[in-house]
C-alpha cells in the first residue's frame, strides 16, 4: 500500500482508525484517549518499517506527537500499549497543513468558494432589484 502524507481518499481504506497516511496518524494522536488504549502493538514491530508502531514512533521521534507507552505481556508475547498520546504544537501545525492538502480539504475550499459566490450573487441581484423599485 502506498502511503502519503495527506489523505488521498474521502473515506478510509485502512480498517484501523484511518491509519493510511501521516495525516491519519496525527488525527489518531489527536483523537480521544479511549480509542488508543484498545490497540496493542507487538514489540518486535518497532523495527519493521511497514508497521503502525514504527510510524507512530517516528512521529514521536520527530516531536510531532507525545506518547507514553507501557509494555504488556500476554499469552503470545510482549506488546506495547498506549497509555496517553497527544499532538505537540508542531504536530498540530503539520496536521492543519495536511488537512488543507487532502482531497476533503480541497473539496471544502471549493464548496466554500462556490457558496460565497452564490450568496454574493443573490445579494447583488436583490440589491439591484431593490434600487429599481
């Protein structure tokens, strides 16, 4: 699967909390804490470039997110669990830029532009009609 920084789809293609792009990981960090504690990551995934844990650890290393992890032992091995996670100020700024660059963000800008064009057109027409009478 090709990963991008901003979301290229209108909906999710990844079943796990929209983790399909850097934007998705940052939105995951921004989300409520109760969503995060449902997820466990295998400790050996920390060195696998294609795993969610690796991507989250990279964002943490780059200081876009702040995370507190705990290690759990279960039947099948060692796991990392998220105790708390949030965005840093740099993470919030990056997320804002990525949202604007995503398909949904660009669509929102276009719809806003069309909406205001229609509103100003109607207001102008009503003003002209009012001045004629």
